């Protein structure tokens, strides 16, 4: 997979092990669990729910595999490569278990449903298999597995949102946190396995979302990202009052918790994001001016085959609307190269929409056929691997130049930056983000006593394609 600025950051989290974080007190736990997470932010957020449930069972987190009584892999099925990585990791864990037979190994998340019998019976790689809606049953499943029985629960639910479980923020920087607002997806994009692995869409009680965000603010967090596969279809009805809440209303309620609490959200579907949401974003300075708006393809014919109900013109009009309402709003996309039947002209259409949209960054993938999806059933995966690769390279090259141009446009501008921590390269520099989600690196000030979680004004003095470099404005 090819790397670009923003995607590299996500890639670097793959396989991240959770351990002691700012709040992750490990004292007092008699047993230890080790968890690695793969895939999307939703999975990372789910691992924090799992951590909370395991803490309740007397398991504390460890980053050392050797100390663990329980090892979990929170898995992703979205592309074949993600599954291969997990299988390789399981084989390594199996070896650890040979020298420690009491060790339990579990697979959580999206691969659980897809591969339960294979992992448990054929390959005998794991002791527990638990799907994304079954984490409440972990205590019972662990008890079962401890007796030597293989423990499985991959049932999907129409209601589960884990609304009442307070996630344990283990690997947190203490500044930014993810808050899940809905689960599952009803969209059935033909290439996508998520509706099968994560089930039907359901929205979480608005009061519990507000409460979680308020708690985070009270604990010193400065930024929340509202997470869902398709946040714009958030819809929750208070059964007692009959009041209904959509995403624009939720966004506004969270923004009103405190003007110093930044609010982000992901992911938006181009067909569902409303002008209302755009106006709420514009009205509140603390709602970040950044929208992740997956394109997938710029060809109307391919979009139809993908079961994405918009045309290239419609998508472009949505981008134009965003730029009209919020000229300073950054936009990013997901793009798939080489979907079934894709011709050269379709590929050119994708490049054209990319140029029109002038994305700040993109997540770019080669199409990977997933068993059970509509595309796998209906269409041939007929674009040769070499063609997919060339097209992806062209898409990445274009995105790289768009990202650089976008960063160059920021030279000389001032941004309000939220400091997240030290720069990875130097402790003499801070790393933070502006509202547009761009990373800014700048030298620490001798005269200012700043710390992570502080806001600071920064002028952009230089840039690369991936990063802005700046100086604190006195
Ligand atoms: N092949 C390639 N990319 C995929 N995505 C989802 N399914 C596939 C697949 N089968 C990408 C889409 C989606 C992102 C999360 O992953 O671009 O928006
Ligand atoms: Fe998959 Fe489409 Fe749902 Fe995104 S919107 S999770 S791509 S089915």
C-alpha cells in the first residue's frame, strides 16, 4: 500500500498495543490483558470499550506480551491485506502460548464473524472469537475459555451501542478522544464488508453522547471526534418525549458543551451530509472546518456499480456547496482504484473529480474483493493487478501534488493550533493541528509556558506535502 501524508499517520497506528496511558492506572489488577487494534478509528474506539469491560473483570492492560494472561486482536476485514496481517500475528501468538499454556488468545471485531469456524476449528489459532456487538458477553466467554472450551459470540445486534459503558482511554494523549455515536451501516456499498461484519445501523442515545463529551471536557480533554460509519444518518428519538435528533442537532449540542472544546466528526456520506450540518459547522468556531467525504470513484458508471447513489456532478456540487458556505473548510476523500469493469476513462474521471475537489488529503486503495459482498457476488474482479497498481500510483501522485499545493496556499497564514504533544522528531518542537486537521510543527517558546492541550496561534513559515511548519505568534 502506498503512503501519503495523512494516511501514514493512520498506518502507524495499525497493530497499536494498548497499555498504560494518562488515565491507565494498572495498579490493583491481578491479571493482565494485551490488546492490539487494526483497521478504522471505530475499532480503536471499540478497544477502549473492551478495556473498560475487562477492567471490571479484574484485568489491567499491559503493553508487554509476555506479562499477558489474555491476548486480544481487534481485527479488520476491509481489505485482504488487513486480514493477512492478523493471521500472521495469530501464528506468532500461538508460539507464545506454547511456553505459557494458560494464556488465552482471542479475536475481536470484524474478522470474528467472517472467520470464526476457520480460526477456531480448522486452524486452531484462537480460544475466543467475539464479534463487535458481543463485548458485553466477554466476562462469561473468558470464564468459558478458562475451562478449555472454545468460546464464541458473533451475534450482531439491532440495539447495542454500549451507551452506558465509559471507555477507558488507555493510549490517550489526554487532549483528543474518540466518541462513538452510532454503530453499523445500512448503505451496502457493493465493495464493502462492513454491513456484514458490523451489522445494521443504530444511533446512540444523545444524552449519553453529551455526557461522555462533557466528562472528557471535565477531565481536561480539548477535542472530541464523533465517530460512525455514516455520521450524517445519525437519528435518535427520545421515546418519552417523542423528540427526534439528527446529526446537525447532535453536532450543535456537543459544540455547546464549551466553546474551547473542539468537535470533529467522521465519516460523512456525500449523499447524506445536509446543508444544515454545513451551517451548524459554520456557526460554531469550535466545530472543526474539516470534512472527510469519501468519493470512492469519480465515474458515475462505477459509482452505480458500487451502489453509491450519487453522480460525479452531484458530488462536485456538494464540494462546491461546502466551499461556498465555508471557504476555509478542508476536505479529504477515500478513493478506490481498479473497481470491477473500471476503464481508463473511468480512472480519468476520478482524477478529474480529485482536481476539482482539491482534496487536502486522501486515503487511497486498490480494490480488494471481499467474499460475501455484493460486488463479489455480481461482478468479476477483472482489472488486472498491474493496472490497479498503476492507477493507484497515478491517484497518489496527483494527491501528493494537491496536498503540497494546499499546504503552499497556507504559507504566511495564522492558525489557532491545539497542541497535542512533542513533535516525533524533536522534543524542542510541538506538534499540533489546526481546525482543518493539518499537522503543524513549531518550535517551543522560551517565553511561553505551553503544554499539550493549550491553544496557540502559529504562523506558517514553511511546509512539506505532509506537514506545515510554523512559528508561534507573539
Ligand atoms: N477494497 C478496497 N478498499 C475498500 N474500502 C472499503 N472496502 C474496500 C475494498 N473491498 C475503502 C473505502 C472505504 C474505506 C474505509 O475503505 O474507500 O471508504
Ligand atoms: Fe462500507 Fe459504504 Fe457503509 Fe462506508 S458507507 S461502511 S463504505 S457500506
